[in-house]
């Protein structure tokens, strides 16, 4: 089996990928640029660079960091090195910090191995953004939903079950329009509605796990919107509203991103969601139900910000670089 999506975001490609990850990593990308400052491992998508990664690298280097761009798949566990972990460019030594842009698509074993490397770095005292635990919680929509509920945050009523028969029984017992989402989905891919139990997709479409959520829009709605709030280190960096003509308001699905000044409620919910998940930075998606109540829809631990950057004056890469290096420096000080 392959994990189709470990990097939710607003990007154009599915899977453990984010926007613009189709340019090759150059030798320059892989070399240290400055002779001093904290040594940072920047993990990008397998065999590719990324608009976000390039900006982050530049911003971190401008702040004196030495950044090695590499991929988690190129790392090794190695008992012959003192650190036990071998990261390309670090000669068996540990970096001072690690920033994860992508875990990359892979088999269950590969993803487990890569997350293991991230867990190992944290266990070795290295600051990792975001930490493997946060990535795991965000990637699995059902766990994220559970954590929102546990934290007392409003989130749409949701039931997640294995097998089509159990999903069928649920929709029969609670007949209403439902939204079905792939457990590891992103960019609105695979998100669909079911009005009756017979409209449930076949098991192979959803890995035989059915994430079923109440559909929140009014039946006669014609304008659809949700909000993306980008948070880092306990504060809101920027936000946008995504307005669409169809009920799925991902930019990838044709919705328009517009600058948005988040109200207090939005900021509070987004920050609480990130804190509940344990994410140092995150993209939090909020939606209003038919009564106008704001709800936490979902959270991305490796959010893309290209769309958001196009409608905001805040330099997101630079702010993130500053926040991350500040956290790294605190650990090594
Ligand atoms: N319960 C719901 N009721 C109405 N509309 C919904 C509901 N859930 C999702 N949507 C719409 O579908 C879009 C996609 O859903 P969601 O954000 O949950 O998944 P995704 O975008 O595929 O995942 P990710 O945000 O990780 O990329 C939302 O932006 C929203 O417009
Ligand atoms: Mg979304």
C-alpha cells in the first residue's frame, strides 16, 4: 500500500506533496551557504525542490543559519554513528534543528521509517518543525477531529468507521446529507457528498475507512466560503477567505483566495486548534455552519502558503524562519 497523502495543503498535487514541488534540487540547494550559525536540515519532497523550501532556505540563511536541503528518504538509522542517525550533509552528526516541508509519498514501511527519523531527532533533543507527533495527528483526519473535540473546540459532527457495511448502517440510522473525506486527503481531492447510504463509495476508494461528517451548508446556498488561518508560535500570521461557486472551497478546486482580517473568534479557534494538536505552526481551516457558528474543520501541519502569500503583506517564509530559528536557538543556548 502507498500513503497517498501526508501533506495536506492548498497545493496543486495530492499526496505528501505541496505546491510547486516539481523542480529538481540543485547542487546549490544541497550545499551549505554560510560558514556559521545553526545547522539546519530542511526535509523536502523526494527528488524535488519546492517554492516554499527555497524561500525558507533563503530566509533562514539571511538570518545566519546553515541549511542543508535533503529528504527524509535519504536518511538512515545507523548504530555505528554516535548519534544513531545519518542525515546527508551532516557526517553522522545531528543538526541543530530540522524543518519538515515534506515526508514524501511512500509505503506504510517508508512512512513509518521517515516518521521514525523525526521521532529520533526529537528524542535526541533536536527541535523539529513540525514534530512527528503533530504531523501524525494532522495527517489522520479522524485523530485531528477527535483532538478538537477533546479540547472543547466546535467541530462538525463526525463519525469514522471501518467497512462500508458499518458506514451504511450509520447513514441509515441518521439520514441526512453527509460529507465523506479520505482519511489522508488534501486540496479537496476525494471529498464528496452522500445523500443516501447507497451513494457511499466502494471500499477501495477510501481504504475501507469511512470518514462521515454532517454537511454544514444550507441546501439553497449559492456562495460558499471557508477560512484559512495561518498560525505560528501562538499567534496569527495571516488569514484568507476562500470563496467558491461550489461547496468545496479549496483553491485547487477553483475557489478564489481573498485577504481576510480574522475576527477574534477565528483567531482564538485557530490558535486553540494548533495548540491542541501540538503544532508549532499550522494552517487551520475554519467553516461556519448554517447558523453561522464557527467550527474547526481541519488543520495542516505542513501547510502551503503560496496562495496566502499572494494576498498578504506579511512575509510568511521570513516570519516562519525567524520563529523556527528562535526556537532552535533557545534549545541550543
Ligand atoms: N462538513 C462539511 N460541510 C460543508 N462543507 C465542507 C465540509 N467539510 C468540508 N467542506 C468543504 O470541503 C472543503 C475540503 O474539505 P477539507 O478541508 O476537510 O479537506 P481537504 O481540503 O481535502 O484537506 P486539507 O485541508 O488537509 O487539504 C472545505 O474547504 C469546505 O469548503
Ligand atoms: Mg482543507
